[in-house]
């Protein structure tokens, strides 16, 4: 972290830098905008994992994937590496049907239907395949060649083992691809969630393709709407019997991702109330459905679901992460749910539990402890004693630990140091430097560099911000600023990490100050900082952003008439909010597919931070962009995809209608057929180019250099 410079010191440094850079080479347009090669940065190997405890897998430089080589951590000797074959059969879907692939590569077709089967999952013993189809759950006995339909009530609003939209998006997660069923580790039971969307409102999304277009219908609960009714079912393989967990599906609550106990005797189910301020875990008997409470946590604001329950093998109990202290920490519980030890303590955030060494009762983890903008690697005893930092220096570290925790590779950098790669032992001793991305001509070019700063608020928060100044920065001039933002709770983007972007170098050459900034609820200040925004989205984010922009105006020559902010999704919301609520500070913005009124977004995400519109009407009013539409006086461009099924275009349309009624000037760009973000490369390229033109027109006040930005046509083989 750089300390905040005094103005006089800054002038001296700027003049010195200018003199030194005058003799350096300039990047070419091709190097900045067309990915032409340079020797400023060098590709480094990609560590894809570990072949065993003493050999890391090195992929080709600058690429992911491939077989690569296995490298001995002690000798550096390299041998060709080929991933081991699958230990058993695998299943996959192609041509809409399920195929079984044996170890020898031969395939067997297991299903034959007109429509697509979904999410086939092989049982741990390799004897059965479960999948969903048409709202029902099916089971294939591979040896017998028999398919059984386990459920029969599937419809267009009843889904067995296939997630309702809000569960897929917010609770189970996108990586599940809507799968909502889980094999027990002993293959004796199959658990699944049963969803009833009957009471969930239907949201229409219009597709303009063809002569008449068509409407896509989605059951989408907005804030305060009825949620899907959910229950958990179990199928016993031996008894051919279905039982149901002892939960009331009519209750207005949520069920989270479940976890089977290691022996498969019980399913550990997460439960949360509608207000999302009370999380419980129940052990459920898969045969009877009987449940027993094993964990109970309540907070004054909201809680997040556990992303894992780390069961111990030789030391009965489990380890979880919780932010109930105000900071994310590690806790060790017995299998009876009683706390044994709070393993980590302090005002810092544990980011990942990397490895549990049960033999030596040690936990390896990463945390943002030394500096909230950096991740370091640590180990500590189960008892909470012996905390040891294993990484060194003022860098952000990306760790890849060997399977038994003996060695780790470390990819590390900071905003002024290109990425380096090294391997260490589990005591933090350097074994070998592997690579350095600093190229042979790194020092020969005039480059804009990034600084990491902290700006103090009136109430004591040291807000992090990265600033890239224009090349040949002159303190007597006024410069436009572009702020790239996301801004969501616990989703900060400011990290002390090296990045080299030709595009960023271009904007620096053109005289733009480029900024990223994080507010108090971004994750740098734990759950304690996040709690400020509870039931009041927008207010504290904007207060902190304005504090940082005022600092830039006072210290870095920012032109108050050319302050641009841009982002997508939550960043689209922040952008539109800045141009309305914060109209006295922010002058230009491109709001991409943003939430413009929180009553229009989904129930689970919105209510976590805002409660329902019924119990927090003032909060919803104060957080809405529409409330402050009359304050718009700068230049706002609104961008949305017509088929966004996450943040509906309804958000932008309602804001547009409000601005029209108020007689406000604004810009609007829609992208036909596009979802949340642009999947069509042509549409994405168009959006990027239009944003570039926006910057030239409004911030640089000069013609757009079309030829410089024109990419060469792709070559065909």
C-alpha cells in the first residue's frame, strides 16, 4: 500500500518521473489496441494442479489446459504428464441422450427420448445413474438396463431434482446447472429437492425474432413475492421407498445446499427464515425424514449460506466459516453441534480453508489479514494457537497447495510488481523460483503505472482505491476520470495485484485517469462494514465514492466536469444512482443492465439486504434510481439486453419512462436477444466500441480514431 503523498512531494515525484520517461520508447497502437506482441511482459507457466504430493503440474506458458509436465519440487526435473484415466465409468449427455463411457472409451447409450435429459449423475458405486426430465426424477440401473421413474407429479410448475430459477441463481448456484439432487456417499439413498412454483409470479420476456416473435415465460419471484414451496425427498435404493424430510413446505422459508455426512447416515440440511437473519442446520434421517437441530446462528442483519461443511475423519466434528463475529473466521464444532474452538480470531477475513491436516491438527487457510487488499497464506492449530504466516512480502498471493499439504506454489504480485511464481514448503521456506513475468524490455518503455491508495472517511474507514495516472501527467492540467465499478455487497474489486492492459495504456496515453474504488461494505472491512448498508442500499456506497472522488479532485487534477462511472448489473445500478442521487459529483455514466428499483429484482438476493417492500418501504424508496431521476443533469447512457432473464429490461424501461416524463435528456442502447451480459461476440464488440466512442465524445472532446480501434479480420485456416 502506498501512503497518501503530500502535494509538494507528489509534484517532485511527477517531475522526476517525467524526466526519466522522456527517454523511453512509446508503445505502438498495435501493442495497445490489437494485441501485437511486446517484450514488456513475459508469459509464465500455468500451474494446473499437482500430479502427487511432490510434483506440481506445469501447463504451457500463458495457456490453460493441456497435459503439460510434472515438475519435481526439489530437483526441478520435468517429465511429461498425462492425466490418469477415470477410475470408473462416466456419464454425459450428447444428442439429447445419456451415454455411459467405460474406462476403455467405449460408449453405451442409456436413454432415447425426443427432449433433453438433464444433469445425469453416476452413483458413487458406479451402478446407477440419476437424472431429471420433464420435471421428474429418474433412475437407471445400469446392469439391469432398467429405467425407473421415481416421481410422477412433474409439470410446468412442479420440478423434482431440477431447481426453480431463484434457487438456481441465488442459493444452489449457477455451477449446478439447475441440478438439485444428491447421491449419498454409500449409494444407498438419493436426496432431492421438490419445487412447487404454482404461486410464483410469471414474468414474460419477449423475443423479437421472426415475423411474430415469441414470449419466454419464467417463474420469477420479485421482492416480496411468493417464493417456490420446497421440500426434500429421499429415495431408498434397497427399499424402493420414498420418504420426506420433516419440514413444512408451506412455511415461508428457504432450504440451502445440503451435505451428506461422511458415512451417508444423515443429510445435513441448511434452513433459513424468509428474513435471512437466522441459519440453522438439521441432521435428517434419510429413512424416516426425522430431523434434529445441530447448528443455530442469528445475526441482526443477514447471513450467508455455508458453502461447505468440512467434516473431519479422525477428529470427530466439522469446521466451518462464519462471520458472526463481524469478520469471517474458522470454527471447530463437534458432531453434536457444540463449539470446540474458534480457530481464528481477529479483525480480518478468512477467504478460504485450503487444507486440514488432521494428523498434526493444523488448518491451512488464506486470509486478507496483513492488508485487506492482499491475500496471504497461513497455518494454525485446531486450538487456535500457533498462527504462522507462510507467504512473505507486500504482495497478493495465489496459492496452489499439494494434496498432502507439504508444498505450495505461489503466484504473487502487487500493483507495481509483475507476477512472479515460486514453490515453497509448508513452513514457508522458498524451494525454488519458477518464473517472472517481467519482460526483457519492461524498463525500456514509457508506461502508466497503478498506485494503491487509502482514503479516510470522516468516520474512520480507510477506503482502498487504485489509480492509474496518464503518462506525462502534468499537475497543472485537469484530466477526465473513468471509474469502473461493480459495487455490490462483499464484492470489492480493489486488490494489490499486477495487471497489464494495452487498452489501459491507451487511455493513459489519451490523458484519462483510470480508477477503481471500494466502499465500506465491499468486503475490506468484514461483515462489520457490510452491515452499514442493511435496508439502505446506495446511501453508504455513494457517500464513500463521493469522498474518494473529492480526494481525487483535490490531489490528482481531476476535472469535476468530466467524472465518468460505468459498470454492469449491480455496477449498472451504482452508475445510474451516481448520475441521479450523486448528480452533483458524477457527470457521465454508462449503466449496463442494472437494477433501477430493488422491488423489481429477485426475492432472495434483494431481501437479504433490504427486507421486503412491505416491511421496509422507505428503504426501497430511498434506494431506487427512479426516486432521484429528477436530479439527472449529466450524460447517462442506459444499456440493456432485451432477453435479460436475471435483471429484467423492465428496470431500464421504467427508468426511461420516468426520465421521459421529466423531460430529461439521456441515451439508450438495447441489444436484441441478449441475456445478462452479452453472449453474442458481435453484440459484445459493438457495446465495447460504443463505450469507447462515448469516452471520446464526452470526456476527450475529440473525434474517435476509428482506424486505431479497428481490429483485423480473423484469419481462416
